[in-house]
């Protein structure tokens, strides 16, 4: 039977190998961030995901998806005031580079919903 966790581990290993050959790849850093931040990954590591998203943005500040993922990561449902300012900054940057993205607009609105009513699950 297929082991989903093993698939994550293999994917992470492959992307880390790619990163070794091309450390300046914003795309590979972004994808590693996505893998480490995925809810289905039993070894989810938000701090490591944040590190890879930030590295991707350092390499390519116009990377709208990396801005979006970092904004979502920083949006803390349990303490919305804590991550609100940082999350807001990344949502604005994401919109600056992709103003037509429904996903960015939706999540940007979600940020305000959570801030105004932190005890309600917005989903």
C-alpha cells in the first residue's frame, strides 16, 4: 500500500537535492515551503515552511504565490491580532503582483473575518 508520509519524505528529499544543484531557485524554495506546511504532512513544520517561503521571496520578490502562502501561514486563527500586521503586508504584496487572483482576494477577506471574529471558524 501507498504510504502518503513516505511520499512527502521523498518529495522533500528530491526538492532538497534540486536546491543543492540550484540554491537560487525561488520555485524550489517555495515548493519546499508548501511541502513543510501541508496539513497532511505528519512532520509539518511551520517554522521551516516560513524559512523556505522567505528565501523564495528573497530570490524573487515578485512571486505572488509565495507572498500568499506566507500570508496564510502568518495568519494565526487562535490569536488573530498577533499575525495580522505581517499577514496583511504579504497579502498586499501578493495582490500587487497578481491583482486578479480570486484566491488572494478570498484569503485577504478571510484575514479580516478572523480578526473581527476570532472565535468563529470561517470555513
